[in-house]
C-alpha cells in the first residue's frame, strides 16, 4: 500500500524515528511531539507505492542501531549510510524539512 516513509530527528540527540504513514507526515510529527520533551523535526521523507515493504528495508539497514521500537541511535556516518542505501527507493525526497511555524 502506498504512503510515506519518514525520518524524524529528536533534536539535541542522535535519535531518529524511522516509520511510515498513509497520512500526512506533519500529522505524524505532531502526534509524536505530544509526548516528547525534545523538539522533533522531519529530517527526510519520501512517497512510495510500497510503504510497508520499503519501511522494512530501511529498518533492516539500521537494525544494529535500534534503541527501541522504530527509534534508532544514528551517528552522522550511519545517517548518511541510511540515505545512500534508501536513495534508490525515493520518489519524492525532502531533506532538512522544517514545518512552518504558526
């Protein structure tokens, strides 16, 4: 099923949430932010016709860095490795995305 793969960064840390949604990535960010004391930002996202399958592939690349659930502790080198490994999967790519402030 189609949807978005996203990487959300927990600022001031090396923690990233790698997940998928069939809805708005911004809505997912807001839901995650509710219970998090640190500011979360969308580091990247892309649309794919096989969101679940592509999410599984990205999780496999990061498996050694898993902290809990879909949260990963990624060094800058590992983050770049993730991007290089999933780059062929991308249809629509947004880097260093910051939602508009209200």
